[in-house]
């Protein structure tokens, strides 16, 4: 099975690129949202560590955001508790799809958390910062300070590019991007035929 991982900066369109491959996708952000809503174990652990912010179950995303804004240390606390749960879910996803030719991993901290394996196809999504900013401002709960805090825990772009096998330029024109992805998908599947 070919593991394709999509990396890039916040707001560069990684999830759109990941979905456009038309392959099974593991989306870490979606999993995190589900953990906030459904995982009582996570809630109890987090409530114990930061009771001032995390008060009731299911966890409201706004509580998480205000918690991170109040203190950067809280982001480290949250990630330390949530990452093993996400990793477990990712491993289950891989197991479930082991007979598929290829899967896509859409995980924001993929390289930072050393989830990459030898032989992974890493695709860097490149986008102009002005276009990224425009997209980010349209997001609900957009917060400039929060984005800066998240950027701090991510690898610099040049390092992500260095680890990547391919680069996709995202100009947020979905038709052009989908065409690029289709060509790249064929190339990856052909190159990695067993």
C-alpha cells in the first residue's frame, strides 16, 4: 500500500488536495473534532489538567481556543493528550485500508510528530501567502494570534519542502489543481507498482 501524506502551511488547502486524490483519506482535523465531541477519556484527562477552561462534555471548540489564547503552555498540554489518540485512530485507518493500493494522510503535524515512514510519498502544498490569508480570514473562529501559535509548533516551509517527494502549487483554482492531482496520482501509482 502506498502512503501519500499531504503537508504544507496552515490554510494552504491541504484537505482539499487530499480529498481530490479520490483515495481513502485520514483527516486528522476531523478526528480531533470527533474526539472533542465524543471522547470522554480525553475530556477527563484535559479537565484534570486545565479545569479552568475545560468544564463540560462534549468539549466546545471555543473553550479549546480560549484556553490556547490564554496560555501557550495549554496548547502543549492539549497536543500531548490528543496526539496518542489521533495516532491510534490513524493506525486503525491504515489497518482497515491495508488492501487498498493507496491512502492519503491529511495530518497537519505529520512531520513534526515523526509519523512519516520510509517509502512515504510526501506532497508539499505550496500557495501564495496572500491567497492563504484571504482564505483564512473567511474561516469561522479566525484568529490571527491563534494561527501564529499554531505556526510556532510547525516545521518551517523550507524543511517541509526538503522532506517532500512532490510539490503542488495551489492557486485555489479547483479545476486546474484537480488536473494536476490526477496526473500526479497516475505518476505515483505507476512508479510504485508492485
